[in-house]
């Protein structure tokens, strides 16, 4: 059994998600102690517990410590990940419901399903656009198109928007599994900016709010000589919510930025948050945004050859995720802070065949 210190580095839920995802793929048992020890409320929250149970469902894992607030978990797979139809609802993990991020569950199970034989359809219910996690729009516009370059076939469809604190969103994930190793990636230059697109969205709020976000964002970007096309949208959801989601498409890469509304925050301020993130990134030369930087490590550790990519910044999320992957002895990961370069050298020809 591999033992993981959940307080290492960034000390958040990413350690847990990467650990159970890799355990599901490789068939190796894992024990994680001091889960989310560096958080204000340590231990398993609803979205983490749902992620664990979702991964366990794929490989019929035996679980110990899978309760809310638990700071220790044992995860023992009993079979390789199985393609199929699944439904995972974050609200079922905690009495009174939860707006826990469905994207964190998606990122836990996506790669295990991608190495399974056959196609899968997964319904995920909970928070789709909530703070401190990638939004479903980011997954759709940036994460999945990048994974497609590695040979990973997956799509998402947003059926309902779910904001904090009510949640109530729904996403449909479809994955086409393959036993082939993923393709490696060389991403050192982003090339010229092709276009900036995006959505300004509200649910259960007046139509002038997304239009105000669009106007402010497009004006700021125009001042920076970066024309954009942003669409105002009134979406479907169970509660009021608002946000703006921008995607910068370059010749060789994509990057995503967002602003989420909350009570008392003007629509224009929400737009300014997303635009400033985009402008800060655009001012650098790196092709990979800070959010994608750590999310690329896991698929590249499962790829056919050595990969390299240049990042806008080296976060604790990145260094922590690299450490977890190395505990499974899947890859050597070198992070060159001076040149902001990440190098991932897989050790196994096909990690999906290394387990059960």
C-alpha cells in the first residue's frame, strides 16, 4: 500500500483526488493520512467524499474512512476501471445538500474512464461554477481541448448551472475509453493570439446583468487592443447566479479566466476580475495558464514519451501534484523554476496495465 501524507505541500483536496485516480488506474492500494490538513475545515468535504466514492465505483474499491470530516482514507481497488453509465450527486454526501464542485469529481474519474475499455456516460450533480475550483466552462473550453491533443476523447454538456451556495447544477460527461497510452506534449510557445471569446451568464436574474458584464469586458479588452466576442446568456438553474468566462485562443494553446458574481458586487466588477486575469496572462509569453499547469501532469505521466511545457507561474498546486504522482513511481517530473518549464518523463510503457 502506498502511503500519502495529505498535508504535504499545498495540503488540499488535490492530493486526495490524484491519489485515488492513480489508484483506480494502476490497481495500487493507497492510504492517505491528514487529508486536507492545511484547510480551515480539514478532512473530507462533500465533493471530496463524492470523488472518492465515484472512483471506488469504477474499480469496486474497498473503502475505509469514507465519511464526512474523515482525515484518513484507505482505498483498495479490486478490479480495473470499468466503462459504463454512472450518476454521482454531491448533494447526497451531506444532509441539507451541497454546492460542492462537480468538476473535481470529473477530474478524479476522467482519466480512469479514458483508459477503460468502452464508452462511458456520467451524470454529475452539484456546483458547476463555484469558487476555488475550475468551472465546467473552463473544462469544456480549455481542459478537454488540450486533452484531445493527447488522444483523450471526452465531452461535457451543461444541463443546468449550479452556483454557490445552492448548487443544483447538472453536467453530462461522455468518455471514449482506450487502452493506448496517451500522446506526449511539447508546448513551449503559445504563438499568436487568434481570438478571445466568452460567455456572460445569469440564472434567475434580469437580462441587463449579463449585458453589462459583456459591455465592460469588451470595452476593457478593446482598450488593450484585444477585441473579443462575448455572448450574454440567461441560463437554466435553480437559484440566482452570475459569472463571466473568457477563453483566449492562441496558435498553440488555450487559457481560461473567470469572474463569479455575488450579492453586492456590481456586474462591471465581476467582468473586471476576469479581464484582469486574462491581461496578466497575456502579458507573459507562457502557453499554459496556472490552472492548466497542474492538471496536465497526470495525463502526461500516463503518456507514451517525455513531455515538456512552459507555464505562466509555478504554483503550490503544481509542485504538490508532481510530488503525489512521483509517489506512485509513474514518472520523473522536473520543474525548472528559473525557466518556468515542466518536464514529465513516464517510467511505464502503459500504466493502465500495471495493476490488477
